[in-house]
C-alpha cells in the first residue's frame, strides 16, 4: 500500500489547491469561499522519478464542534490519525491565528510527523512569513505558493524525507472489475447516509441541512466478495435556483460522476413523492446512457396508506423508465440494502453483456417477422441485418433500407423486444440505423443511338394517335 499524506489546516488556507497540485488533477473543488471542502477526498501523487504516495484533502477545522463545522473537523482529524505524514497548512499572508494554535496542540497529541507548510507566500517575503510561525517550534517548515506551483520541489523533498516505505492508505485502484456506482438525486434525499450505511462507518458527512455534500467523493469497498467504487455526489437542483458559484461547480462534478459510472442509483424521498426535479435528475442519467436502479428512501417512515399512495405515484410518474427496478430502502436503518445490491448486479450485468452478430441479426429477423414496420408512402422499411456496437449501454447497429421512415413507436417496439429476448434489466437499449447507399445515385443513364431513334419513333406514334 502507498504511504499517506494528510493536508490539515483551518478553512481557506489552500489545502484543496495544494491537493490538486500534488495529484495533478482537478478532483478537489477550489473556491475563495471558506468551507467548500467538507468530506475527505483521496488522491495519488506521482512525481517524476519518485515513488507515488497517497494524499488526502480535508475540510478546514474552524474550532467548532457542533453542526457541519464540527462534522468537518471530525473528518479532518480522522484523516490525520490514519496518515503517515501530516502537512499542517497555514496562511502566510494572514499569519498565525488562534485556530492554528489549537490545531497545532491537537497535532502534537497525535504524535504524527508534521510538516509546517506556509502557503500563499507569492509576492511577499517568504522568509518573514516563516519567521512569524517560528514560535510553533516545528523543525520542518517550508514556504510555498500552491496556486503558482512555487516551492513544490522543496516540499516534495521534505515529504519524502518523512515517508515510510508503505502505509495503509485507502486510495483508489485501477481494477476494471470494480462496479462503479454513483448515488445521485436532489438535495437531502439521503445519499451520504446510504453511503455511510453501506460502508459501516461515518465516511461522509450526513446532515439534515440540504447541500451538505459539495464534492463528488469516490470510495472503494468490497462486499460479499465483489469490488465496488461508490461515488457520493452533491444534490442537483433546478438551474434557475442555482446562483452560487460553488453549487454550479458541484453540479458539474455530479454530472461528471454520472458519465464515469456504470450504474446510477437514483434516490427519491418517499415522504415527499416524485417531484419534477427528481425527473430531471433521472433524465441526466438517461442522457448519459447509464444503467439505472431507483432507490425509494425513507420507506420505513410511511404508513400503509402513504405507501399505497407512493406506489401509485411511482407507477404513474416513472412509466417512461418501467424497465428500471425500484427498490424500497431505509438508508438510516439499513433495510433493503440486499435487494438494492441485487438490483445493481442485474443492471450491471445487463449493461455490460456481450453479444454476437449472429444472435443480434437473428433477433432483428424475428422482430421483423413478428411485427413488420408500417408502410410509408407505399414502401415498407426493410431490416436486413444487425450487429453489436458496444455496451454500457448495449448498442446495436441495424442495416437496411428506408430506415429513416421508422416511427418512434416501432423503435420502442424493437427496444422492448430486445430487452425481453436477451433479458436485459435496468439498462437503456440504443439502436443506430444505417441505410445502404444506392449504387446508381448521381449517375446519368446515357442512351445509345438505337435507343434514341426508338424513343423518337415512340413519340411520333403517340402524337399521331
């Protein structure tokens, strides 16, 4: 395993910026507003010519123990306690603060090797900034400007001087057999609570305050012998209600997570019913072509009458995705998790299923013979053969003539026929229709001398009659 380096400090000192610089990614959400980062975010730094190490970005410790600030501080402390080296990041422009003093006292109690990183020293006297923090008594301190990549080489040299040969970092691996799950939905439907329940620990900050999760956080796990990558995402609201820059970036990261996942678990709040925003979130997953599992959360808090009403509402408003399985769960108490993962397995198997050209062509022939397409302007479209073109979602290319005249009803018939024939559950099915080109298109038929003479005789005879 890779050794782990934790970035710890008060809010808005540049921890996320330093994380992106070390990992050479944009995985961490960066903004001038304090308190953007809340959950732990892991990545891997791969400097050229040196062994890689893991990095964990944490939220700022604001000196509060209640509410979101207290939960963020607990996440940061958990990251520091499992790290091999702690980078204590401070603001070189503002100088030492009372919160920095409290964080340092706590870091000394942990006993972890600590390196003082004085950030934001661009345009000022770096040595003077270091002198202001000399009273902390840390033997290792360095001045950097993460936003401009200044002092990065010296920082890496100090980090490697403290790193052990191996650690216990929970970094993401590249095993392609992992099932990539993204938990999506509008704010406050229980996504983070469900992730914590699946992991069996308080890995994500779960709160009744809408918009608690701001960044998309990936976590690897193993359950019943299978490997998974869980992605907890920020809640999606209507574009007209999104006015903060941070929330716009959060929505972008959520849409990016949907594109990268294999199965999207769309969560609804059973106590509030299916809203228009729920349908919009579902549309994002459909546009990306991802396999779907619908998780109806907070089911345990409903009465029998409310459950009947909710069932009726689900069947009516989700009729356009009737092929997606809907599971009733309780993220808080853990009920329905086995059924949820069973549905995920079926959706993943259907989305990644491999097909042969012969069986796809046979299916097209049977579908065509069972229900031919309607006649359009005296001609019937012909479906000659088909072949697979990819998976996730399953895509099929159909060749034939006059395929542009196929109406939407017949296209839906083909989708449902393929789902039933190949037992596809929880995944959209896409078709690409290609028509053969006319070999005589654009060519002029030149008449011979005898044909021209015959044509003239026919015209004369027609005039005489």
